[in-house]
C-alpha cells in the first residue's frame, strides 16, 4: 500500500501509463505503414526528393517510437517503485 503522500503521484503515473500504451501502439502501427519503396516511374530530382523525404519521415517516426517506448517503460518503472515503497 502506498502512503497518503504518494497518492497524487501514483494517480498521475497511472494516468500517464494508461495513456502511453495506446500511443505507443499507434506510433508502432504507423511506422509499419510507411512507404517502403520509391515509385518506379520516378526519376531524377523527383526520385531523390521522395527518397530524402521518405528517409526523414522514417527517422522521425523511429525517434518518436523510441521516445514513446522509453516513456512507457520508465513510467511503468516509476509506478512500480512508488507502489513498492509504500
């Protein structure tokens, strides 16, 4: 059982943890839906621009997924720590 002083912190962590789960699932799903190949008919500057933009979106999505996963894991850890100290 947690202490009364920990109740607001515990509530906030539970809300955050519950919210991060679906966000992580959504970011992961979006990452898997990104285009994986340049349209064959695109050549020259259009092809290079598409590939650069595709790469940038992939990196940004990877970064978002990793940050969300880390927040989810760390929030879960903090939640368990608060519960354990009570």
